[in-house]
């Protein structure tokens, strides 16, 4: 049974606790410690887990005392790499919420620290486990697109000012970033996962409505080393609710668009060849209640497989469009 310690008992921690509780019922993993600088949050999370889960308000103390083999980071994004370094130095494997961090330099240092300590360091990118994205990836790895020409992502969501006012870290460059690194980070990951190494990237962005430091609207243009062109359009200003979270791949022999409000529906699936996987398209659609989707549980199953030496981690900090088997 793997033992997990979790830092940051806010909104997304609930998805983690739910997934870990399911794994506990299967005898695979349990949450043994949780920590938040707001004591009530740590206590509430520990009570939800029950059993031996200990609540802490000090991350360093939790690391010192816990016998967990995995530390999950659900804290404000800019803290992730620094807390990852501390966890690595304590000999713990790390599962960091997305984004990995808010500065490349800090992320590189965390990767180095994990390498030095010989621990695994993974980043939560649960959308890769959506049935729609898994099917798309299989088609891609089988070469059904031929050459990819364009990889396009749209994240047309809405977040009210109240969302940013909920916590001081939101919308700051140091701890969060804007709609690209927060709301669109899964889409940035997917565009790069399918596009591979980037040759050039440019962006135009502005902060038009939300009172925050970082951008509320952005358009990114990418040229991949293969010659393919990528684009990411993201905003939190869509009226009146989330409209679209989509990924479109246009290739020489195939066109696929995965849409819905959060990559949950295959809207277009067309290839020059036929394949038994085409029959799976209608079963790959889901209707999650929130944009977080259902991916945390399958993601944890993957993480446990990595810790058990059954496979290599799919989402490490050094992702470069490498094919995952
Ligand atoms: N995978 C996803 O789809 C997804 C979805 C939402 C959020 N996230 C990510 O999860 C992270 C947290 O987001 P959230 O919406 O849960 O935020 P939140 O503000 O609701 O929760 C963060 C918690 O961390 C606590 N905290 C702050 N500093 C701490 C410290 N030093 N030690 C321990 N606890 C500390 C805060 O008190 C708060 O309770 C962010 O990085 C965000 O990008 C991921």
C-alpha cells in the first residue's frame, strides 16, 4: 500500500482525496498526512479521509514526520517547484498539480533536485487520460494523420472577478499566471505533446476585464520543428459561461477535433484509412460535471504503476513530445 501526503487542501484537493480514497478501498494507496497553512482546511481534509490521516499546518514538518512515499502538491502554482525540491531532498516521490511552476528556472531546479535524489517527479495532466484524448493519441502514434500540418487549441471559458478575488495568489505572475498557464495549461501540454519540439513561439495578450496582474486573453502562435503550425487561443472572458475547450489536429490523411467544453466530445473523426478503433469513437465521449473532468483517478493509477516500476512516467517536467508507450 503506497502512502501519500498532500499539501494544499483547497479546491482541487477534493479530486485528489476522492481518487486516493477509491484507491484505498482497493488496497492500493492511502492518504496518511495533509497540510494547509489554513488549519481548518487541513483538519477538514484529514477528517474526510478518516483513519490515520494527520493534519499539519507546516509543510516542512509534515515532510520530516511522514513516512509517505509520495507527496502530492495542490498548493498555489508558483510554490510547486520549491516544495518539490524540499520533498525530493526528503527522499519523497512527487506528484505536482499543473502547472509545474511559474518560472522555468525554478522548474529546472526541481527536476535537478529530483534527479539528484533519485525520486520520481510527475505533473498532473489528467486530460491525457480522457478516453477521447487516449483514442486520438493512438491514432496519432499509429501514423494515421500522415504529416501533421496544424495543431489548434481553443479554451474559451469564463471566470468571474469573484474567482480571482477568492485567494490572493490568483492572477499573479509569481504564483499563478494568467489564463494561459492556469486555465489553458492542459491544452498547452496537449498541443506540445502532439506537436513535438518547438522552433519558434510568439504571443499577443492583454488584460481587458479581470482585475489581475496577468493576462485574461491570449493568442499564441507556434512553429514546430516538423514545420507544423500550432495555435492556442485562451480567454476567461467568454459570455456567459464556458463555451469550448477543444483540440484540433489537421494532418495529411486525417482531421480530428475533440471539443465539448473540456475535451470531452469527439466532434470530428475522419481518416483516409479505416481502423477498428473508429468503432470506439462513440464510446469515447463523456459528460463530466466540471472542467476538471474524471481524469485524476486514472492519473493516480498511472502514478502508482510508475512507483511500482511497471512503466515510465508519462508527464515528467522535461516533456518534449516524446512518444509514451
Ligand atoms: N488538474 C487540474 O485540472 C486543476 C484544476 C484546478 C486547480 N489546479 C491546480 O491546483 C493548484 C491549487 O489550485 P486550487 O484551485 O485548489 O487553489 P486553492 O486556493 O483553492 O487551494 C490552494 C491551497 O493551498 C494552501 N496553501 C498555500 N500555501 C501553502 C503552503 N505553503 N503549504 C500548504 N498549503 C498552502 C492554501 O491555503 C489553499 O487552501 C493550482 O496549482 C492549480 O493550477 C489543477
